[in-house]
């Protein structure tokens, strides 16, 4: 792939890496340039940053929770008792409108009594008391109560719209599953292990950043039982 004004960040820890082909955060993206960002979360960080390449929900949005990492594992910091303050992290910097995100799921203790969701974000943005864009979530469970959803975040905390809800074992995820979502034009498409499981059309947000998120209810202290071990986002078709 050819990219204009390419900047490269490579952090190696064993076989783990962070790689971003893009302008530096805060810099404009030249017309026609494409961007890809990939990470295996190589460092333990109280707040996911990877050298300023991420912005987190509470740190920037105030009303939402942050994302943290251990080596090789990103997880949410939501308390599990404060409602819909999902843990959220977006990749900083400029992104093209057509974009996709993909992640590998980690889950070690599926529990039917908990809502443990891993989330991909597309065309999303964060500012003080405002979080907008599209959330694509998957329950970490493989029973009839599992689900996948496409949700539009409308700005303020607890203001969101369900665009798609699919329920059943085939819509949940287990350890090692790969989830992917794309936004091309007004069409949002969702995949589990390469198989399309949901699709909808919504033109509310034509641009923004990809990212990740996690939701936990109703028991605090189980955040590290699930998360992502690898993440890639791109605005290259």
C-alpha cells in the first residue's frame, strides 16, 4: 500500500507490536492518504495511550470510563454499577470516512449473570460530556442469551439509539473469536470470524475515529475477565 506523509510507530516486546501508518496525532491527513493502526497492546498502561495514539472516555469525555491494559490485553475500567458509562478508547488523529475495525476477543470467565460486552467503535468522537458515533457490541457468551448490537451514540451520557439487535448463540463471542465492523457510505456491516452477522444503514455520523470499548453490569471487579488481545483499524478499503 502506498501512503502519503507516512509516520511509523513500532514498539516491540517479544512478538507484540504497535504499528501506525498515519500523520501524528493532531496533524491533518493529506488528501488521498490512507491510515492503518495495529496493536497487540504490548505494554501495561493504567490508561491506554501507546505514545499518545489513543484518547480515553473518562480522561476526555468525563462521563464515560477509561480503558487500561496489561501486556497483551486491553480491558475496561468501568465500575459495573454506574449505568451506561462504557469504557471507551478511540485512536487519535484524522481518519477517512470509510473505515473498519477488527479485534481478537479475550474472555476467561463467561457468566450468564453478567453483561460482559466487547465493543468496536466507528466514526466516533469524544469531548467533555459528549460521546458520539457507532458502537458495535458483542456479549462474551455463547448461549441463547448472547447478542450482537449496532448502537448509535447521540452525545450525552445515556443517550443512544439501538439500530440492530441480534440474539442467539451465533451472535455472541468466545475466547479467540475475531470481530470486525465496517462503515462504508451509510452502511454499517458486522462480522464474527469472517461471517456477516448484522448490517444496517445510518447516515447520522459521516466521519470520526475507530476504537474499542467495554461494558460491564452489574458486578464490579470482573473487568479483566474479558477484553481484546489485538486490534486493527484502517480507512483503506
